[in-house]
């Protein structure tokens, strides 16, 4: 599985990767570094995507505020693919905030950003679990060696 991934795909993949073969704990221990690498790559990809979407949101918010203030000429509107705003420009900051908070273009970008951030958060959880898995499996292997008399 290579990034980008969606949230459901990520959860299903980790459910598969998190299963342990109890008879081959030592082999499971060898898988930990590659699993960490896999989920670190996914984490990195989606972190960068969330940052890019944050910047896109900021830029679009500035454009949409200018749009609502009536600062776009006909050519600029055509270039963006927007219709002329038909209402008076907002007079109060709270009016502008309400327009921007309910703007469908901004909402779409924000939802994409939040999805990327949720994937980042989930991969952080998986990475913590994988790091602790390495210690847990090492302890199990050492305990088994002790029980059969090996050092």
C-alpha cells in the first residue's frame, strides 16, 4: 500500500498488519521495521498534503473575501469560473466571517484538509503501537529463551 490512502483503506490495512502469528514471534519482530517505514511514509505524505491544503484554504479564503467585497472584475470572475456576487458587500466583519464560514468552495477544501489530518493522526497512533510492539515482541522472545534455558 502506497500513499495516498483513504481512511477506510488505512484502517483495513493496519488491521491486517497488526495481526500476530503467535508461533513465529521472532519473525514478527523482524517485520516491525518495515511496518514502521510503511506507516511513516503514509504519515509523511498526508502531513504534506494537509499542509498544502491549509495553504490552499488560506489563499482561497483571501480570494473569496475579495469576491464578496466586489473586488473581482469580469475577466477575473471568468478565470475563476465564478458568477458575479449579486448582494451588497458585507459591511461588518461578522457578516464577512459568516459568508466565508458557509462558502461551499472553502468548506470543500477544509473538509479535504481535515480528512488528511485525521489520516495523519491515525498513522501517529499506528506508529506508536508499532514502536511499542517491537519492545513487546522482544520481551516475549527473551522470556521464551529464558524459559527454555538460553541466554
